């Protein structure tokens, strides 16, 4: 079997293009259109000061990552979705339901 030709790559180099949309003259990674942001401050209804806790924002995605990892590990058994919290009993029920064809 013959090795693929680098003719296309050589042509792109000669013209100064890369083939991925980041050619010379186009907007690069740090050159983009102007963006505008706006703050939408909504007081929390759960306390009288209207403040929200600041430390929970970084932990929220971790919960979804754990559930996705569990579903990914059990996908070969037919499990497609598990509700939180993923207790051992809930995981076992989902495995049994998926292997029985109920899900």
C-alpha cells in the first residue's frame, strides 16, 4: 500500500492556509467580534438578605459528571438514565430494568 501524498498539505503551506479556517487575515483565537455582557442581579428568595452562597457554583458540574460516568459505565447493560442521587439500590434497579428490557 502506498503512503498518502502530502501534495495537498504542501499546497496549503505554499498559499499560507491551514485548511482549518484559521488562514492568514481571518480572525484568530484572540481576535473575535465585540461581546457585550450584562448583569442580572436577582435576590435569592431563601433568606431575608437576598444573598446567594458563592461556593456552590464550582461543585454543581461535579454531580453531573459523576452521574454521566455511572451511566457511561452501565451503558453496555442498556442503562440510559439514572436519577440523582445514584444510590446503590437505584443503580441496581436500573440495571435490572435495563436487562429485563423495561427501560
